[in-house]
C-alpha cells in the first residue's frame, strides 16, 4: 500500500490543504480507530429506536454509525492492500451526507432543549468533522461507475424507506424531536418534509461530487498522456 500522488482538483472537490491530507493518510489507523469508537457510540445512541424497529430493517436505521463504519472499513481496506471502490464510494457518500444532514436537523428542526446540552453540541461538531475525512478519500479512490452506482442505490433506497415508502412498520429515518407531538411521532408535520428534502439534496450532492472527482481525475490522466491536450485554468482538459 502506498499513498497516491495527489491530483490537482478544484477546491470544491479537494478543499483540504495538502499537508492535512498527508497527515490523515499517515495516521489512517488512528482515524480508523476513532471511526470505530464513533460507530459504537452511534449504535448506543440508536438503541431505543432499534428496539422499536423490526430486525429486518435495522441496517436502514443507524445512518451515521453506518457512515463511520464505512469510513473505517474503507481506510482499513486501503491500508491493508485490499482497496475496494464500492466501499470507498459508500464511505464518501455517507460522510458527506450525514455530516451535513445531522447539523441541519439539530440546528434548524429540532428543539435544543430536548436533549442534554453536551450531547446536542457533540452531535453537531462530531458530524461536521465527518465531512473532512470524506475529502481525503479521493487520494486512494477513483470513484468508478460501479462504485458510484452501489453508493447511489444504497443511499437512494435509504431515502425512500426513510421518508416515502417504509417497507416494514413506520418510516425508518432517525427519530426527529421536531416530529414529537404529545410523545407520539407525527410524520405529517413539515419537519418530516424538510428532513426528507435535505436528505435527497445531499444524496444528489454526493453523487455530483463523486462523479465530478472521477471526471477531473480522468481529465488529468489525459493531460499527462496526450501531448495534444493542455491544462485549462480550472484543471480541465481541452484540445489545443
């Protein structure tokens, strides 16, 4: 296993300074450990919802713990020489999507008085940190069509069963305090629609970012191999 040579990507695809990327890849096992701890905490956090969910639907409930688990497996597979593009794509989608969806829900929809103050802010800042590790994945991933397809289907299907067509029982999205009315979840409230819209937008955003990264990487490979191409100002290739 070796660290790939960084390609030149636009800032919206690679926003982290190169030295931060290198530091993250150098201490990848530490990041794996942190993500595994976060995964364990996440399953503990979801314990009450899982207890009320049919066993067959458990994989679709703990979204954030799933994202951190995908990240740990993605980094671990790369470090041990078993790089898997479908796993990289799942990790990228999950960490982009949940790192932004959760703070949106907590800050815009949920009542901060519904949980302990420390837990409220921990959920916000720990999830925001997840997006940082998502933008390191391109260093060892290529986001091929197959990998992107797996992640799109998985997270797209999650959106469907979470907000639109539950397969067994109720909707399977994270319990929203904003939907609680007299101790009962009311999915007819606007909070449900706003959470669904945010989830869909972020799934589409992750898809765009993954495919854009793929295109930019391929463009630079063309630039490096074809003397008839020159580099555009945005890193793209065009015929000279």
